[in-house]
C-alpha cells in the first residue's frame, strides 16, 4: 500500500507537515532527531507528506506519574506521534490498522495516546479514535493534553452490536458465513490479502476503499439475515485449486430495501471497489432484484490459505 516504514533519519523534519508539532511541543525537533534510528510509518499523497505515525511498546515498569489519574502497571502500546491530514483516502483507518497490528505483535493489554483537542484536525483524530474504541481516561498534567485509552485485553467481552469498539477481536460465539468474491475484485478490496502471483506495485496507489477498515460488499443473495458481529470469510473464486479462502471480516450492519440509486451510491462510496458508474450498472442490472449492502470491518488475512479442494475434503462446504 501507500504507507511505508521509514527511519526517522530519512524523513524530512523541515517539512511544513511537522509545523503543528513544533507549535504544540517545544523541543520537538530535538526529540525527533534523537529517534533517528527508530521506525516510523509515513504516507505521501500527491508527493506531499500526508500522514505520520510512531508507536512505542511499554512494559509494566513505565512511569505514568504525569497522568491524572495514574495508569496501573500493564503492558501498553503508546501512540507517540500520530497525524493525518484530511485527504479523502481513509489513511486514518489504514494507520489504525497498523496501530492494532503493532499492539497484537507486542501482546499488550492496552493502547493509549495523549493528544491536544485544539484544532479541527486534532478533533477529527479524537473522533476517529473514539469510534474505534478509545475512551477518555484523564489528562497529562505537564501539557494539558487529554489521555485516550483502548482496552486490548483478548478476554474482554465482545461488543456484537458495535464491533468497532473491541476490534480487532471477534466473538467465538458469532455465526460464520462464507462469501465468494471474484478474483478481479479481490485484491483491490483486500490489498493485505495479496496473492503470491500478484505484484504489490499494482496496489500502492492511494484509493479509499483499499485503505478503509470499514468496507462494503454488494450482494443479491436471497439470504440477508446477517447480524452485526457475525463473521464473514471471503473465498476468492477460481476452482478446485486456485479458489482460496483469504480474508476474515466482521459484519457491522446490513442495509436492505435501499430506496434509490443515490442512496445506494452513498452507502458504497469510498468503501467498495466500484466507481459511481459501475454502481449504477449494479443497481439497474436486475430491475426486479435490487442489491443490498453489507458493511463490514476488514479483520484478518489468512497466512495459510485453504483452497476449494481442502474446504470440500474437510466438510466446510458441499462438493
């Protein structure tokens, strides 16, 4: 994708992108230069730096005396530096995925961030974090920043009504459904699930549906009784050996009885692989059988991918 790992030393600190950090944090440049051999995540849009992320694992011995109230000892992931400019490409959601992936890899119990709530950009970021399960904890006394934290305990009770709140965790009690997807749409919608015979170069262009964690799937299936929290497993069609299971999603909601083409396009915009013209064709394809829309959260890519033969041999689906 368009997001790259990069050493701090190779990022242009004089870029005006960082001016807001210099305004908020005296000594920001000095701190940044000290991190020269550490990894950051960056993204460019139209050759302009549009997003930057730095995360730091912390153990139970971390000093939180500057927070009010003080954190109890836990393994945590701190979002040290996080900024996304508004560009319509859903980069904020892509960076959230990176944060959650780092938290899983570091096996932490909580994620937190300290952030000012002064500018529209900061408020948008706070709203995004709260949408994905972060809650206001308190304040950082030395700066006046608010502290947001997210429970990352794997044994937490899963919120089936609003699965974003406990994402990326899923309920073992949820119903599971297999959903077919054609190869020509598969990797465009799920670039994280790229196949071995595909080139990553073909998927680095910034497109909102690729970056989005919340995506939509269009269907005309007679079965529509999906509920929030249900699990959908995407099967890329292709026959006995090329057809493979690749991706897990979590249902957010299902919209049926869509009243108009405009409503249909609004539901799908920036979260499906289709252009407005292609969506119009889908809407009009069967006049008496209008599509419905499943909004789901991209959750997980299988590292080992069962093919159709394996699914049949193990009784997952009928021959």
